[in-house]
C-alpha cells in the first residue's frame, strides 16, 4: 500500500522532469553565436544586405549624441561607418537590395535636435536614470542615403512618427509604420490623452513607392492599437508585421497582400480555427 500511495507522485515528478528536459533552449536554435558590436552604450535593429556582406544597425556611441545613429558594418573587414549625419535621433535602417542605398528614420531635420541632445546628456551626467522606452518622436521622417554620392533624400514630410521601414525584394516599394493620423485630424479628449500616454497606439502600416517623396503613401491598416515592424515576404507578394491590442499588452503577427487585403493572423489560434489553412487568407 505504501508503494501504491507514492507511485502516482513519483510518476508525476518524473513527468515534470522529463517535460523540463524537453523544453527547447537557445542552443537548439542558435549556434556559432558571435558578438558583432562592443562600442557604445547599446546597439540593435541589425539587418543584412541581400548578399550578406553588410549589416545596417543603430547604436548609441557618439560622444556628443546620446541617441541612436545608423551604422554600416562590412562583414568581411569588420569596418564600421556611420551612415546617418550624426545629429538627432535615428532608428530602423534597411539596405535597398537593388542599389545598396540605406533607408532609415531620422529627426536630423528637427531644429531642436542639438538642444534635445544636450538636455539628455545633462540629465545622464546628473546620475539620474530614465526607464528605457521608445518615444515615437513625431519628428521622425524617412531618409535614404545614396551609396554613390553620400547625399540624403527625404522621403516623408508629414508630422508624426514615420519609421520602421523596409524595402521590397526588388527595391521598388517601401512599407513603414506611421502615427501621422494622430496629427492630421482633430482628436477627441480621450484620443489626446492616449497620444500623451502611448503614441504607438496610433501606429498604422503604409506602403509607398521607393522613389516617392512622401506625397502618396497608401494606408493599409485601420485598427485601434499599434501596427508596426513591417517587412515584405521573400517573393514580395505579402507584408508581415506585428499588431498590438488596444491595451498594448498582447501582440500577434499578421500578414496581408500589398493592397491591404487577405489579412491573416499568423499567431492566433482562433485565426487558425477560422481559416483552416494558409491558402484561405490569400
């Protein structure tokens, strides 16, 4: 009887151990991990060129600028060069697969850039710590730096956060996230409060020609809550992005056609139950 009494407990404990051992770890998915950056306070948002020979990324490493700037790393030599002009804030660079030009978001045009940099440096020098958070600066605009001339071309000119952009595989299209709708109309009192507390709530997905000047982007999403981080599928026929709920707590991965149709929730179990298979979303 004593043996019978403890057998279920033993079996349960063994099952828990086996389950824990079966849980995948980082090494099951990642191997030959190599650190690429050591300079500066932090780096992130790294994206490869199509041939894998270059890496575009953002990093806080400029002595006079506490904000991210954009850099390009040569994967053969390890040499790193700054792509952005060194003034203002930047984020989310992407290399044009056809031309090698570098697309990124920046506030380099903002006349307050130097003032904001000095204020942030002074704050940090005081020993105070600020909880890290992304500010969705409404002065963020999309720029392209030519690899041939080193000059900058501004693609958007609309108040609101225009960023998180990427090229289509042929380099002809750009998809990006923008909060411009929050600055282009009269907001209700509740919306103004929302903008003050969480501007990402107004993020929507847009698409435009890569040679555009910001005058004709097409809005693809119109759902409350943040939509951002868009990329094209390898064949250029779909867009994949992340969508947060209204509370900003739950996120799912979605895909859609380039015209905004064929919406498909990749990560929601409810979506799989209603769509049955991938083809039904096309």
